[in-house]
């Protein structure tokens, strides 16, 4: 369950991190950087979610 929550969190965080700067017209580099940060936040959120609901 832990791995599944982290996978979902990474996917959602990465997509949201890419879509936000792309909406404002940022280039590929900024989209990549913000997507990476979104993925890191998604890993953390998925891990916290999996710990709370075993």
C-alpha cells in the first residue's frame, strides 16, 4: 500500500507541477524544475497518507 500511495502521489504531483508553469507560458526548463518539485511533494504526501491509513 505504501508503494502505491507514493506512486499515485508522484504522478499527481508531477503532473500538477508541469501543468502550472505551462499554463502561464513558462518554458520547458521551468516546467521540468517545478514538475520535479511537485513529484517530491507527491512522494512525501503519498508516504504520509500511507502511514495514516494502514
